[in-house]
């Protein structure tokens, strides 16, 4: 009998119950420990990789990293050994539950409060991973398991450290590595997709990836609209995510929760939460306010309970990319990253024009940027600032006409703003009726 067939026994103690699937490096089986009579999950290095020294090192590294983490929200590694045919295997705890991705695809979004609860649990597990000097690099809905604890409450565990790397080593993203799937790329951070230049990844990359997952848990939808599979990757390089509030008509998302999640989805990592602890604190504040605002208890999770209809985010193919596909994707990402740098430079120049009070030139540049990338990061804020400065100039001109006062220059308007604040982040949103920027016509006065 083949050692990998149902009913066979691995290493004299693990009886194979079922084959669960195959990943980039390993085949995964549900097994029963013959002596303990407990279910476990065994991951065996794929036979076609068993003799590959590089694959062996990666497989062993995953096991070594897993032994450094002991946390209730991270899957437990029980054993690691080698079969007679030379294949390495590792034994993980069996989690009786469902992948977050499968649950969202099957039933739609989680109740908002439950999403926040589970998000806090996931971040606590992530905090333990980072405390061990490790970045996961592969957080996705399919690497988070949802289950019920002994009290029947929702619980979450992070699984699969196959792409994890220590922070001390070169942690740049290897898109051409063994086991790279398009589905994984759907949840990579902008810096993983090439927007960070040659800077090594850090823990903030994991925070971004998890925020993508949390967004889908809350809304049942992706943060970006795209008709193509690669579009989800490229849009995060150049566009801000769509607001959670209003994203799904059946889900009422608090404004504060929208702010928290979208901060974690900032394209520039310096604008995100500095660590998992800060992200946790922000979500805990949201949960406390939601609890205080509700007269009922926060709902518990029923894994079989149907959710309101939702547009489920498309599932990207789970097959491994061919060399040609990887090369083509790398070239597309490089082009997208260059375009992002150009857009960032243009928005930066727009801010400089506003600070200098050059409103006419700023308005022309806004038109150019909108034509090439209407959702460029920072563009909406600059447009709001421009509109308020135009209104300030108009108001000052009106006052001057009535009282004969000295005119206010655009530069003075830039320094003062409508309320005397120099902080462009405090600019009020552009109302829908004013989104088409009107030009200041000084001759009409």
C-alpha cells in the first residue's frame, strides 16, 4: 500500500483518514494519531520536490519558525520528521472549522461586530508572530481558520507559515519562488507587489494584507473594483481603497471602523499602524463604542447561519503560475510601479502649487491627473483643499468689493485656509454638487 493512501500509516503512528489538498510545497492529509486517538493534519513535502535541497530547506524553515510561536490564535506544530522515502513531513493541530475565505464565499460577510472580534484575535496571533521576529507574508482568507471555542464563541487561528521569513534575513518578496500562486498575490501589500523599491518587508506588510481580509469579512466585497484578475494587484499601487461605508447596501459599517480599516490599507506603509498592537487598540475602541451604542448584545457567530446577500469577491485561480506568467506579471507590476511613482510626484507637485497659492496652475494639474488616474492617492484631499482655497478667495473678493478692503492673495488663502488652519487633513469633504471644480474667473468681478 502506498504510504500516502487512505488507511495507510505514516511513520508507525499517523493513520491517513483523508487527503485534504495540495499546496505549493506540500500535500496535506487529515490523520489520526494511533496512540492518542486524536485528529491531526500532516503536511508532506511534495514528491517532485523531495530531492530538491532548496525545497527541503524551505520546508524545514517553516517548521523551525512554527516552533518559536506559542499562541492560541496561531496553529500549533506538534511534530516534524522524515519518511523512509526521504520526504519531510510536519504535523499540525487539526482545526475543526472553516477557512474564512470559504465562509465568506458561502454565506457572505460576517456580522460587523463579529468581524471586529475576529479581527482582534487574528491581530493578537499576528502580534505573537511578529514578536518572534517573523513576518508571515501570506495572510489571506484561506490562511485564517474560523471555529467555535468551548463556549460556542467564534475563534480564529492563523495557519500556514510556508512563506514566513525572519526579519533578520532578506525578506523581500520572491514572486518567482516555488509555490507562488495568483491567489496569494491578491492579498499582497503594495511593497510586496513592487511599490516599495528595494526596501525589505516588515510587519506593516502583514497588517496591510490582513486589512484586506478584514475588509472582505466586514463587507463581503473587495476594496477595489476590477474586471481582471491582475487588476486587484495593480489598483492597490495607484488607488485608494473604496470606503467600507456604503460598499455593501446590506451592511451598516460605522464611520470609525471605516477609518480604522482604511488606515491599515494606506499605500504608504509609514501611514499605517506601526504594529499589530496599535491596530488592536483601534479595533477595541470601535468595539467598545459599538457595544455602548447597542441595547442588544454583540451577536455570536453561527457558522451555518446565512448572511444578507452580498457580492462575493472573485476567487483568483489557485494554480501555480508558470514561468512565462510570472515573467509577464513581473513586467506588468514594474510598469504599474513606475506609473505610481509618476502619479505620486504629480500629486506632490499639486500640493506645492496649492501651498504657493498658484490656484490656476493647480486646477490645470488636477485635470491632468484625473484624466490619467482619477483615484490617485491624495488627489481627493488636494481637490478639497483647492476648492476651499477658491471659496476663500471668492469670499475675500466679495468682502473687498463691499468694504474696499485690501484683497487676499491665493498665497494668503493657502496659509490661512477657510478656518485659519494650516492642516490640509482638516479640510472638509468636497460636496457632490461641487466635485466638478469651478475655475476662479477674476475678470468677471
